[in-house]
C-alpha cells in the first residue's frame, strides 16, 4: 500500500516522458520534411538570419559580420544538401573571410591600444585553430555532416556569444576614435 503513490508518480513520469518523446519525434519529422521541401523547391536553408545576429557600435564591424554570415549560410545550405563540390569551395571562402574578419579587428585594436587586445586575439586564435583542424579533417574524408555539425554546435553559438561580449566591448572602445 505504501508503495502506491510512488508507482502512481512513476507512471505519471512515464506518460509525460512518452508525450515528450512523441513531440520530439514529431518535431524532428517536421524539420526533416521542411529540409526536404526546401531542397526540392531549391530554397536556401539558413542557420541564422542577419537580423538575428547582435549589432555592435561600429558599422564596419557589423558589415563584416553580416557578410560572413552570408557566406556561412551558403556553406550551411551546401552541407545540408551534401553538395561536396559546393562545400569545398565555400569552406575555403569562409575560412579566408574569417581570417580577414579577425585581422581587421586586431589591426584596429593594436592601432588604438585596446586594453583587452591579448584576450580578444586569444579567442580569435582559438577559432583559427579549430577551423584549421576542421579543414584538415574535411580534406581527409569530405564529410559534409561534420561541417554541418561544427557550424550548428560550435561556430554559431560561439559567434553570437563573441559578438555579444568581446566584439561589443571592443566596438564601444573603438567608436571613441573612429566614426
Ligand atoms: Fe567580430
Ligand atoms: Fe572578434
């Protein structure tokens, strides 16, 4: 008799869990259906829209970020479609663009003696290393899924966080010198 409330509770959990599981399956089926539909209709699949990317106090930096996101979205679309040739081309373009993006910020930080330059550069260097490893892995196995997963789980969360924190503080400082 004493065990009863426990069993009831466990059953409730099981029902809730099954409900969640069903919703998750429904949701992932909807995502797969959506991707398939987009593929068939020739639509581009974006990982993040330019409006969703946080803005900083320096317009030049915003333009660089928006341009990078455009290349990243094109690369993401190619990984979803598993278009190896397109991924190959866009991955190179993306890595080159990231380098220009980072160098642009670093040159300004050095020029105007930004106090947190080593910290900000350290973050850029970490991403440079990640992208270098990703490229090496890509050259080995041409696995689009790996690039797709890196964009979803590493680069996009990192970019949003980086723009919201280090880039925001840097842009506020630089805006005192540059209009
Ligand atoms: Fe940036
Ligand atoms: Fe940065």
